C-alpha cells in the first residue's frame, strides 16, 4: 500500500480498521500535549515510539495539521522503519462523533 503524507479523520479511522485487521499497528500521535476527545492518542515520545513494531503507522497531529505536515520529513527521518503521516486539519477538524463502518 502506498501511503500519502496526509489522512483526513475519515481516512484515518478507515485505514486503522483495515490495517489492524492485517496486524499493522496504527497510532494517533499527540505532538501538542492536547488529547482528542473520544480518540485513543499517544503523547509524542521518540524513545517509546521507536519501541513500536516495524511497519507501524504513526499519524501525527497538532492543532491545524500544518506543523505536523511541515515536520513530516523530520518524523520520517527519525522513524525510518515506520510509516509517518500527518492528520489533515489536525485537532481542530476532529469530529468526536464521526465513525466509519468496516464493510468487509
């Protein structure tokens, strides 16, 4: 699977279901110390993230998605064995009641 630089919330939720069915861990990474309501997030800690299985997907978010998109190459360099993606729109566009259905 080719991975883009950004995922919308809907893409994140859908891919999380599909990838985790195939044994790939998908983590939503908080880079601003501000968790998202009704979402399981992890605080950005490079040491802990390096302990995650190779091939895991890290979806980084900030308030607007601009900072994490700008720093995406830094994340990709820091975590070469993982997939790094920015959450489009960041925390500001997150809809806490949005869900997707697994259609398979």
